């Protein structure tokens, strides 16, 4: 019995876990997994005798009914490729043999391996292609929460947040757009109904509003601190006609009670500020937040950050502010000297002579902003007029008007109720369903509106009832796609939701209606149009957040003793760098290898300081060229991704290695065996993670995966949990002084399974840079899953290779990859 083969199978099948998922969770399924010397018929046809012979010669010796190594009996092998679990098992077998991992310690002759791979490849491809032809690549797929919100807001011409109204989406294959992770339950449908009601409330209320509130300007006298709460609010400086918010650790310091909003809504915030006693760089980084700002409701909501300099500047922000919340403006940079909390209670003027940094606020202006009322009315009522009613009008009482959802005494005037109902409901349904709607399809919604009109006598009530039903219809919630090639409207919807995150605009619908969108030249031009539009920033942010796992950025809080320099301004800058970088790759069609290494990035002065890069000057986020000695080229060294692959206290080469393999290199990594405990780095700094892993991976069930994921993980070990460079691990030091100390040195060297070795991250970048097609293919795989709702399957592999090959002339440009994906059958078929 060969130990290496035993080790491989144990790794492959250990504890009914890792790469087999559910197939190993039930012992009964084992009988469906492999082929012995007497192959039987399956859904994909009889198994080729050569496949059975190969397995018999190379595997059966350790995995017959007697030895049963790895809980696997190969003598009962069959192929049931209609079973997804069974199919994915065979797919893994194919990949393991092709990659030379099975058997692990033998190099088989090509004339022995090639026939096996060719036969198994054809069998798997035929089975997968048959499934796709009958069902399509993508099962029924619905709008994500964010897509639902944007579509509803567009249909009703409103602007409101939906995050608190709908349950969070589950991720599958890394994305919330993938259909197999999307579930609809009674709870979910109830949430959609509540969201539709809230959106309709907002739309009808807005359509009846006669005016938009004026901007309210708060001067320094209105903003200065309340003498009853001296340690919470900024102090006034009459001689300067401003107030100053100092740098301090005082909880809820910087609250501005005067800015409390009377109603929830989106607000435009303008403020004029100037630095007071700034450090040598001349900047005081500050943040703007909203909230109740008290211990009873301590949750704070981020609005933005700004750089106060010695020159007075104006900044503008937009934010959704909840009812009764106020602004908080204060220096939020851990690198600044901070005023002791007890000093804040002393009389005004005590702090300033001591030279502590702060920000002077001259004035703040706030205004609630709304979409155009005329646009909202047009979305709801078309060209119908709205008439204001008096309280003694015989057509309606005030109570009746309130019941109609109008909020005030308004009614929609119609001289032809039947015709107007039919026209408006039909128009709304076509916009909602993103395609033409037949009379038969419209019937149920129209009948609902008619009955409501008959019972209430109100056109507004009838329309609202129909719109509510449409917003909860499967035709709105789901993508309407049939097996085989997408029709023109389905293609338009898939394209617009991919690149804008919302339904198609009028130009796409017109092209679809004319049957021209699927023309390759037209489709390329439309792809460029959508990418060139500012609305494509939605794609950049949502794809990047899920592809790179940036949604985890708030999941951990760095240890304040080990990483005292980490602050909210830096935290919110991290994702901005990555979003701007990805946008640059797309807009300029830059090579995909920039993901691994680049000669530029996007920084502001705060992030430049964190990276130790000399700031070239200017305000805000900007493109910065990197020197040849910089350690910051490529997404893989962005602090954003380095933070989400750490736990706030320590780093793990395993976690970062898995992230590199799956997100950047396009290689699947199975979960660890259930009986193997996790490796916990030593925060005392006495033992290195390398020493711990050496013992850990001596286990047979661990070594086969660690040989792949450890190298790229160790290459990133010079970056700490907040993305800073380090030569030593930080360790808990003098707890009385709250200081950290240097622990053991970092050793970032390793060797890939190919035998290529490196000393540090730059060496790894050089090795990976030799295979740009691998990076491009990985990116194409993730784009496929995000855009179509299903990860690439076995039958897609050759098409995926074709997409990558077609972009070689552009040096595997990112925009070119998007274009070729959209042109491919993968994108244009269900």
C-alpha cells in the first residue's frame, strides 16, 4: 500500500469534508462516486473502459472494499453525473490527475495519463453541456437587495436607503448575484412588501410636496458648545468668529446639537473649516459623522472625512440622516497630540495656548434634497393633473385623503379613468419588467387597480395598489431568461445589471426592441457606453467589494495596543484606494497583471503617511506614481485587502494564501478537514507562525493543500494586520504603558510547488508576473460569476480560455476581458 497515495486520498476525502461538500456528508453517496473494473451505465452513458483501467491500476490498491482508505471504496465506483455532487467530485478527480497531484509521489507517463484525461474530459463536458442545453447555465436568478433598491428608486423617481428594509443577501461562489445562493422565503417576501410600501409612501409624499425646504445656515454662535455640556461640544472663539473642535479621545466629542434634523432624508452638508495648530505637515484630518451621539444610542454613521489646512476651505457632503440625528465634526487622526479629557471641562480658551491641534468651523449649511417633484409625479401619474382639495370639498375629507396615502388633500384628476388606469399601469409594468408586457400579462395587475378604483373612487389609490403588486411580482424580482440564447430584452437586462446594477435605460431597450443589441458591433459600443458612464462606478464598487472580500473591512477592529495608529479616517480611505485602482484598470484597459504589481496607486495624504510614501502635495485622493523600490504596487499590497485577510490582532499565511489562490490565482482551495485544529499565531512574539505551521502541516491530511497556499501567504507576511510594512511581528509589550514591542523577525521566503523560490513579496510578484494569462483567467472567472449569476462550469472552460486568448493582444487588458466576456456564449446564454 503506497503511503503517498494513502495521504492523497486522505486529504481528498478526509472526514467527509473539504472539497466534496455534501457528497461526503452521507455515506450512502459513496456508492455513486467511482468506477471499478465493471463499469455500469450512468446518466452520461457507459463509462469508458480506459477510465476504469486507469483508476484500477493507480488507485484501487489502496481503496478497495477491504482497505477502504480515506473512507472510500473504489470497487463500487459509478458515474451519476446528473447528481451535482457526484459531477463535482469527478471534476476534482480530473483536475487532480491533470495537475499531477494524483498519485502524489509518482510521475506517470503521458501515454498513460492522456487517454484517461481525454476520455474523462469528453464525458464530463458532454454531461455538463447536456444539462446546460436543457436548463441553462443559470438557475432562476433574482435581483440583489442593492439592485432592487436602485430599480425601485428609478421607477418611482425617489432616493431612499433600503438596507434596513430587506434581509442581507447570501454569498455563493463569492458573490450575492449568484443564483444558487439566493433564497425566497415568506419572511423575505414580507420584507419586499414592506419595502415596496415604504418606497410608495415616499414617492406619493414627494409628489404632493409643494416646495423644497430652504438651506439652513448655522453660524459659529449657533454651533458653539452648550455650557451645560462643556466636555462634549466645540468651544467658541469670539475673536475669530468660529468654534474649535480639538483632537481628543473624549466620547461623543464634537457633537453639534444645533444641526439636529427634523425629518429623515438625504441632506447636503456644506462647511467652512480651517486647521488650528496643525502638525508639521500642515493638515488636520477630520471626520463627519451623524447620530444621536449619546450612550443611549451610540451607533455612529459615517458621512465623510476632510483635510483641514491653514487655508480656510469649504467641503460638501451628501448623506442620508435619520430623524433626530445630528452632526459630529472632530479631528480623527491618531497621529495628532490629544487634549486630555479633563481639560475639556475647563473654561474656554484654556486649551488653545497649549498648541493642541484642532479644526475651526466657521459655519455649516444643511439642506434636505429631493429628486425633482415633477419627475416623481410623472413616474406615478404620467401627464395627469393633481388637484388640491379644500377641507370642505365634497369630493374628499381630510381623513379620506389621509387614507388614500396622499398625506395632504390632493387628488389625481382623470377624465377617462379606465383609459388612464390602463395606460399608466401598462407603462409602469413595462418599465418594471424591463420588456414589453402583453395584455394577458397585464390583466391581473389592471384588474387589481380597477377593483381598488371601484371601491375607493380614487385614481391615486388604484394606481398605488397596482404599483405595489408589480413591485412584488416575480417578473420584477427575477430575471426573465429561458434556456439557450438570451432574447434581446434579457440580454439588455443582464448587461445593464452587470455594468450599472440597475435595469436597462431607454437606449438599450430601443436597441433590444429593434433586435439589434445582440449584433457584435452594437454590443461592443453599448458596453463601452455603459462603462464610460459614471453609473459604472456601481459595478466597480460592488464587484471589487465581493471579488476581493472588501465587505469584510468592518468585521474586525485592530487591537488598539498593537496598532494605536489606526483611526477612522484611515479605515474609510482603504477601500477608496482599491475602488479607484480598479476603476483605473477598467477605464484605461490596463493589463490584468497590475493586480499583482503596478507602478501607481491612489492615495491621499493620510494613506501616504501610513504607507511611508512621500506625499506629492494636493488635497484628496489622487493617482500617485510609485518608485521602483516601492512595496505598494498592485492590489495584493493594498491595505484594504491586507486588513480583510487578517483578524485585527495577527496575520495568518493560511488565510492570505487561500485568498491569493482563490481571488487572484483562480485556484479552488477546499476547507480543512474537520478534525484538524486551527493554527493560532502567538501574539506574545515568542514563536513565529512559520514554526507553528511546520508542525501543523506535518499531518498527512494537511500537507497537500499547504504546499499550495502557504507560499503566497508567506510572501505577504511583511504586511501587518492594517497593511503596514514590518520587519518584525508586533508583540504585546509593557501593558502599563500600552506599548507594543518587536517580536520575532518576519521570514517571507518560500517556494512554489513548481520549485520556483522567492525571498519576499517582490520575488513572488516576479514569479506570478511570468504568467499574466493566469491572472487574466482568474479575473474572467470572477467576472463570469458576478455578471451571469453562475460560476464557470466544466463546459465553460474552453470558452473561458477563448476569452483570455482574445485579450492577449491588449496585454490582457481588464476592459478587454469585460468586452470579450460580454461577446461570449457564456454571457449571452442562460
